[in-house]
């Protein structure tokens, strides 16, 4: 059965509210930021203990019985909710209290009515009986489970793990039936007929696997003036295929003057980071009737036609033109989830940074498939002690009748939308309870500064990095650096070590380039406290322990010289050195280096093995020219294990 080897981009038409219009004010600005107000008083600092995890999104599931199943990673709980009806109020049916640090995430309902939940921090799957909230089984599966889906035909559940494992276990219980080792950074898995679709987080790639687990295609959104990356969510479409919400980052030089991140240069949909929704059409066979909403010329609703001439592993997603003009896209504000209505006519998009829900509506006009976007802002939907407070939505789902439900992480709520005859939305809430997880550091990292569409999490999703090489007018190429695992201990900061501490970094980047308010010392400390709590991801699965051992011996050999600079718990001496790559730069951390391709400040090495090539600095960067191919392979195995 042939696969459709191309994906399409749904062009998202901007709404008339102007929520994503971020244009610079006034004349050309100088390099140094002008003074800005402190924003909220510096004594308005709220700290949550322990600090809440970074936003991951996509943690709401509607069951066949009509319950909202909300995984709450901030409180390590699962809320089972009866949504509000026409006449009755909604209520919490059951609360599942998990172990501290479990961080529940994606969930799937299996044919027996139970719900399997990936515990991102617990390395396990919790199997829950929704009627009672009982955890009937806690199944160890891998370090860092992320995506989960069920194949009813085969009677197995598939789990995608951050270290690259794809684990399959039987619904009937017992030992796992298959464990594949794919590329690292797996995100979501979708069962689509007899194939599996597996997304990768930073690269926004979709791996297509056949029933035997063999990779048959690798799909990626189309490049242009913006490069695709950071696939927050992939979800199944009614009737087959999948939708992928992903970011797009500017490839042309970025103006690093004050406010430049917020304003962009208007060649990446109006900002340095934008968002699109890509569509992978369902599998088709020759002679199939076209879908009812097929586009003229044989294109599917996703705008793609099967392209068997594209070589496997090089296929790309292609853009959908929703009208004869060029496609429009959505400026950012951290869109972390996408939900699709049962009739496939509406797509709900969740902005964790802006506190709004956008709904893409698809319709035919004159033979063209057009899309429009309606936006609902949720500032008055959540109430605490009778007062309205801003919601922070992180997940959405449609019920069987097409009603939209939303999960707010803080305050903890499930909200259901009802539509008035004039098409105005009304939101009804179910209070979930639990302690407040409001945290100033978390807010500063995830919420967009006033009047902007950019956040810290835009380039550092989940506190990590987007894998993108930015081109700055004053500095040249700079690859985004990861914040996980104690980055503040590696000060001075940035590649050139020009920022001595977080206070200077916040003034230069958050206040300056991002256009945010100036932070007082207590708010800087709150941001640093939250960042310091970001855990390091688990290391790559070791497949050849002997090679790792040999590589460690080479790494610590003084004749090779790696450990002279890459020392200490994070494998850095926090100093700058010129290793033949063009300038004195900070010695980067090697902890979890295997998950942070591409390498070097300019991203010139796509793999660790390529570090020994032309861009690696030669023997100015460790004495490695005398190493054999086998020894370089051993050294690479060791680096991947860190």
C-alpha cells in the first residue's frame, strides 16, 4: 500500500483582533535599550514549591463516556471531570493522586474503557479506571515517556520516549512485545492504519514506520524564509492522517536591537518565530474515491497529493494555499496544542503565552477550501474567590458532539464553551482544586511580554533549546543553548561569555531584544530559581558499553586533551577558549550533548562524528588527528552516553 509522502501546511488566517501584530514603534532605535518601567512591583513575587515543570501541552482527553480526563503535571494529579451540561453544573468525579515528580502527560483511551497515561517524570504508564480513579497498574516503560497511542486491531499500546525508544506492550498485560530504538527526542505517536507516525520534538520531523517497525519515510515541513522546528503536538485526524502544530524560526539575519525579537523582520510571518499546522493526509490506494472536501486538482484537505517520486527519507511537507495569494500563518505566543473536531471542520489552537484559544474553521467558497480563525481570549473565564484572574490554557479537546473543552493549568480549571445564537462564546468552568502553582519564574519564562508574541519558551521549549542557528547582525551565527540541568552554574553566559549573570542577560534579552519590562532583582531571582530547577533529560540509551568504556579512556587521555577543558559535573570549565573555530568562545557543557545537534556555536557539525571534520578546529580543539576511525567512533559513543 503506497504512502502519501508529503504533508501540507494549513495557512492560518489572522483574526481581526490584531493579537499577533507586533510592529516596532517610533524611529530607528539605538543599540542600547531605552529605560523601561519595572513592570509589576518587585515585591509582587510568588514562588511555588517545588517549582512547576515547564509547559508541555496536550494533556486533555475526552473519553467515550463523555468525561474530561485532565492530566495535571503541575500538581502530579489526574482530574476526571463531568463537564457542564445544558441544565447541570460540571463536577470532579475522581482525583488520581500520583507520586511527586510523575508529571502526567499524554493519555489514550483503550477499547476496554481504561485510560493509559504517560508519566513523563515517572518513567511509567499509569493505567486508570475512569469511573473510580483507581490506578489499576503502573507499568515501567522507559525514561521520559512522551507520546502514546493504541492499536486496537493488534491489541497493543505504543509509547514514544524522549531517548528514542518506541515501546509496544499488549493490552492484555504481560511483557512488552517490541522495543525499537529510533532517533532521540521522540514526541508523539499516532496509529494510522497499518503504519505508525512518530514525531520528533525539536526537528518537527515525522517518522513513518510500517507494521514491522521499519522506517519508510521521513517527513519535514517545507523550508523557506523560516525553518521548521519544535513540534509541540501531533494528533490523529478523523478518518486518518495527523495534524502537527510546529514552530517556524527566522533564517535571515536577526536584528538584535531593542525590541527586535518582538517585531521581527517580517519575513517569517511577521516575527522571528511563528506557528503553522501541518497536515499528513491519510493513506490512500489507487482507485479510492476522493474525500468529500478534496481540493480541485486532486489535492487532499491538507493540500498534498501522494508524491511517489520523492525519495524516501527526503520527503517534505508542502504548503497549502487556502486562497490564490500566498499562505498566511499565525504569529507565535506559544501554541502548545491542537485539537480537531469530530467532523474535521474545526481546529482548536491553544496559546499558553497569550491566554487564548484560536479556532480554525474550514469551509468551501467557490470551489476553494478557505480557512478563517476566530479567537477567544480567556481573561474572565477563571475566577478565584469571586475575582476574575487570567487563565493559562495548555490543552484542548472536542467532545463527541463537537463542544470544545479547555484545560487551564493555573488556576486549575476545565472550561467548556457553549455558543450563543449570535455565535458568541460563553465559557463555563469546573474548579479542579489543588494548591496554586503560580510561580513568578514560570510566568516570566512562558508568558509573552505585553504587546509581543515572543517568550523565553519560544526558543527554549520546555527549558531546552530549539536546535536553531540564529544569524545576528552583530555576532554572526549563534546556535540556541540549552537551559536544562543547571545552566546558571556555567556563567558567564552566552557563547562569547559576555553576560556575567542572569540579571545582565535579562536586561539584554528579555527587556531589550524581546521588548519586555525591566525586572527588579527579586523577579530576576525568581526566574533564576525556576531555571535552576529544570532537570536534565536522561542520557542516550547505551547500545555498546564496551565502546563507551574505550571512548572514556580516550576522553581522559592527556594526549587527546578533551578533559582539560571539559571537566567537572557538567563537563565544562566555564572559561572561553579559541579552539580553531574563529574566536574565543565559552567551553560548552557536554552533559546530554548527544541530544543537542547541531554542534558548535554556528551549528556547522550536524552530528557528533562530524565534530572531527573540517569545522571542528582540527588539533587546536583536542589532539584527535591521530585517532583511527574506530577510536573516533568510540569517542563518539562516550559523548552520546553523557
